[in-house]
C-alpha cells in the first residue's frame, strides 16, 4: 500500500511539474512575443526619432536662414531708422525754425500794436493834461508842452530841477510831507496844488501822482498828471467871499434888527405902557368915585379896566417877543428857563432844562443868538412836532457853548426839508454861522428832532 501511494504521489508531482513547465513555456512564449512587440515599437520609435532628428536639423537650418534674414532686416531697419532720424531732426529743425519765426512775427505785431496804443494814449494825455515825469528823487526828467505853457518855463529850464521851482509857499510842510510819504510807499496821491509860474502867476492844479514800481515794489520814477482848475478855484473863492459878505450882512442886519427891537420895546414900554397905566389909574379912580354898583357906568368902568389889563398883558407879551427884559436883567440861563416856563404854560408840554454852570457870561451877541435859537426851536415844536416833552441843556465843552434841544415828536425827513423854504431853521443856521458856530439838525419820521448849536466862546 505504501509503494502504490508513493507512486501516485510521484505521478501527481510529475504531472504538476509538467503543468508548471508547460505554463512556464507558455509564459516564455508570451514574453518572447512581448519582447518582439517592444522591439518593434523600439524600432518604430527609433525610426521616428531619426525622422525627428532629420526634421530638427532641417528646422535648425531654416531658423538659421531666418535669423540671418532677420539680422539683415534688422541692419536694414537700423539704417532706415537712422536715415529717418536724420530726416526727422531736419524736419524738427524746420518746424522749430518756422514756429520761432511765427512767434517772432506775432510778438513783433503785438509790440507794434502796443506801441501804437501807448502812442495814442500819450497823444491823448498830452492833448488833455499837464504831464511831468520825475525820477525817484523828484528830479524832473520830462515835461509836455502843456506843462511849459502853464508854468511859463521851457523844458530845458525844468529838466534837472525839482518841483520846488514852482512852489508858491501856500501849502504847509506837513502837506508836502504827506504827499511824499504817500508816493514813496508806492501809493497814488491825489490832491490840489497851488503853484507859481515863472512870471509870478498863481495857478491851481488838480493833481494825480502815480509811482512806477520796480520788481522789488520800490518806486523808480513818478508821473504826475494835472489839470488846470484855476478858474474853478477863483470861482470858489468868489463864492466863499460872497457867502462871508452875505453872512456879515445878515449878522449886521440881525444886530440892527435887535437894536430896533430894543428901541421899539423901549418906546412901547416908556410911552404906550405908561399911557395905558395912567389910563388904568384914571379909570380906577373914576370907578372908585362911582358909588352906585348897579349903575351902567360902573359896569362899563369894570369892562374898561379889564380891557386895559388885557392891553397891558399884550404889551408885555409884545415886549418879550421884541426883547426879553429878563435876558438883559438876569442873564441867559434865567431867560432860557423863563422861556421854557412860558412855553409850558402856553402849550402844556413840559420842558426839562439843565445847565452845567449857573452863571454864564458870554456876551450880548452870543446870548441873543442862543436865546433866539431856543425861542425859534420851541415855536417850531409847538407848531409841528406834536411832542409830549422837550429836553434841553446848556453847557460848556472845550471852549464851546453848546445848546441842545430835543423833543419826542413825530420828526421829519431832513432831506425833504432841505427842499422846502423853512426860513425859521435857515435863520437859526445863518445866525449861528455868522458867529463861526456849528448848527446840526438830526431828525427822522417817528423819532423826534434834535437841534445842537455850538458857538466858540471864552468863559
């Protein structure tokens, strides 16, 4: 049994070895086939690699040929670029030259136009004005014909001189200093100058002096443009002289009127007043001698006495209007206080009067001016102001006597009032002006009116 089993095992082992050998043989065949395939692929790849190598060599030669052509083209381009740059440089030079020529032509035309414009201005200025030019030191460097005509000097006599050659001595040193300070600081000076010509003729010039400044803002020369205003100044002087003469005449007439008022007042007081008093005394004597109280004669006598009292009151009122005795006898302050009391008694409008000094001595002329102005102001308040009260004061301020009168009435437009003939206000203003005083009127609708009078006096 054991030999048979061994034989079967060997047989089985042999078969298995044969199977493995057959399998290995088959795998060896497959490997040979695979190797052949790989070889064939290798040959194919080698063939393709050779073909690629040949193609690469051909491409390399083509690239070398192209590079050569490219280098040739680059050289040709550089040569062409160099030629173009030369042409462009010439073209730019021509363009620049053309532009410069055009600019110079335009600039020349502008200069010609500017010169013509300046020449036109200079011609117009020389025809219409008196012109001089000086350096920074004030030395004359140019004058036009009008300047020579006005000053009676020739241009040769003026150039190299300064304007002191025509100084009339009219203007103070402070005036000349202000002129020079103004223009030396680069500012324009405007004013009126009184000069004297070579023939001693006096003339007036309306003058504008303009400094010309350098790059540092400092004047290097001055141009003075003037116009002759001699006739105007003469007319102004004539007007001032006539105005002063009229004021003196008005003051003289006012003094005459005041003296006439005094004379008439004295005559009324001495003659009419005394006669009325004598008549009243005689009528009163007759009345006393008449015993019958019911007699018609007694009634008539009472009526006559009453009329005489009224006449005496009217005479006193007229005398006060003509010349207040209280002004002569008691002075200005008492006269103003009394005038305010009379105003209040007549109109019912309270007057609040104050003064800084109880005793003021200023002279008859000033006292009369203040009193009449106060009287006229209260009269206007009573007529037009519709005021509820009046506040007034009299005081000294820096050698000036100042009278202030203010009401709380309806006021008025002073601009419109100037167009009206208000002789009361005009009389006050002229009376004050005749004494070198100042008259101010401040008013507006709904805000009352204030009058301020200032007269120069010595305490």
